[in-house]
C-alpha cells in the first residue's frame, strides 16, 4: 500500500508537469496561433506522451533499470493513443453539441484522462516484471 501511495504521488507530480507542458502547447496553438482544437490537442499530446513516458518509466514505476523504447513503449503508446482518441472524440463531440469553448471542455475532461492513464500505466504498459511474478505466485 505504501508503494502504491508513492506511485500515485509521483504520477500526480509527473502529470502536473505534463499538464503544464501540454497546457502551454495546447493554449499557444489554439489561442495564439489559431490552430484547430483537435490539431492543437494532437501536438500537445505527442509532446506530453514522450515527456510522461520518460518520467513515469525512470521515476514513478521503474519497471526496469534502463529505459527502453521497445515493447513497453509500444504498450504505453497504444494506451496513450487510445486515451487521446477518446479525449479527442469526447472533446469534439461536446464542443459541437454545446458550443462550449474547447479550452474549458478540455479542462473538465482532465480528471477522467488522469485516472485512465494511471490505470493503464500501472497495470499494463509500465508494470514491473516483479509485479507479474508476484501475481503468478498468488494464482
């Protein structure tokens, strides 16, 4: 339980830093450059995905000693791609149906995205091999 709390805390800190990064990219592209909200979100997502993979791998979950961009990255990318796809669809749907400002809609969606991303990282893409072995012993 103690390890879980530490991971949640660290994941939240990485997420906060990622939020600042993606917020700046999204807002700059949307408001300052006039780029469509879906494209702005996609670019912000790529920057944030790379940032969060590196820090979640090396600092939060530490599934291995050395960071790798192989199978774990593919799983992390797939989970992130599903997350951003659901985010984009939801953002676009809400904006089209309500006419609300995409900025505020995106801010509302963030807590849901965080829960999804933590769950997929902890239990699938960045899960340590020690956790898998422990679960196999319990079964």
